[in-house]
C-alpha cells in the first residue's frame, strides 16, 4: 500500500469518530489550544482527550507545536486538502464553492465581534525524501521556481535578506524578508513581507520550516504566524497547501502537479 493510501486511510478512520470531529471543530474555531483548554471547552477528561488527540496526530490531522513547557495543538489541513483534491475537485466544484461561500460569509458575519487576533497557521506534510533534499528544495532558487512559480533568492545566512522573485525576467520581488535562523537541514526561520511597497511599512509575519527525518520519510512542518491582518492569513491558507503539494510531488515524482502555481497576490486578494 502506498504512503498516500495509508495516510488517507488513517484520516478517514480518525474522522469517523464524532468526538474527534468535535475536537477538530474546536481547533478550527480557535487554533493553537493546549490540552487543558480543549478539555475545559469540551468538558472532557484529560485522559480521554489525550487518546483522541494522539489518534488525530497520527493521522496528521492535528500537529503539536511546543512553546516552552506547553504543547499547542493545531488543526492541520493537509490530509483534508488531499481528500478534497482527490474526491471533490473532479465533481461539481463550482456549485459546491458557491454554497461554501454563502456559508462562510454567514459564519464570518457571526464571528466578526468575537475574533480579536489572527491565529497562527500550521501545515504538516510527509515527503518520501531525505532531509537534505527537502532543505535544498526550500533554499534552491531553481527548484523553488519549479514548484512555487517564484525563485527564493538568498545566501541563507542569519541576518541576510531573502526575496521571492517572479520568473518573468523582471527580477521584481513578490515577497521580501530576513533570514532569522538557519540550521541545515532541519530548521529555517524567516520573516515574510508580502507587501514590501506599502507606505507606511508594516511588521512582517514569521515563517518557520521544521524538517524532521523518519527513516526514508521527512515530516515537514510550516508554521506561519504574526499576521498583520486576517486577509493575509486567508491568502496564506490557500497558498501553502498548493506550494507544499507541488514540493512533495516534485521530490517524489520529479514533476509538479498539473495546476497553476500559487502566486503571491493570492495573499492580498
């Protein structure tokens, strides 16, 4: 059985339980919760919640980010995105999108007065490759141009600038930032400014790439935080799944997916 089939089986089995679906709903409403916060909101015993969260984590539907002594739980959209691509996108997608847009508009209207901060975005994917190959794919300008549609240009030293340049020959930067931490081949932290020309300038967001090898598979976690506004997070949540799916396909098959690459304007639409 292929890695993709195994991951999808695990996701379907995890989603079959109503308690686990409820946990995912609570993380969708407020991402990055501790175990105690989830237990308090659901009136659930700690041991029971831990067992369900372990199953969701093994299915890659939840990822855990450690902050000091705390373990923060994040809803990971990667398996759901893969299910959508395989089982939904080939059917009546325009009609489904229209219905989803109506529902989303109603939910956003209801939540406007309740939401005061922009939540962190976390995405986890598993790639059949080495840590060195994934690191090269993240930092090599020619490779990023293939799966991202933009070239990541930098010397990748702490304190150095980096740019996401278009491949149209203009050399214009779509995104700029600074390299904060570089620990090849496992950890890269950069600032991320998708609107470098606005005046006055705004505080950039922060992206962390964590590469964790497991035998012949790599777990890649992308954490994007400190968004200046909710609109940027909406664009980012559409963009990262496409970028990382293309990266995974390129490393595992040598080819990118048959779809248009994500453009950085998606984050500003």
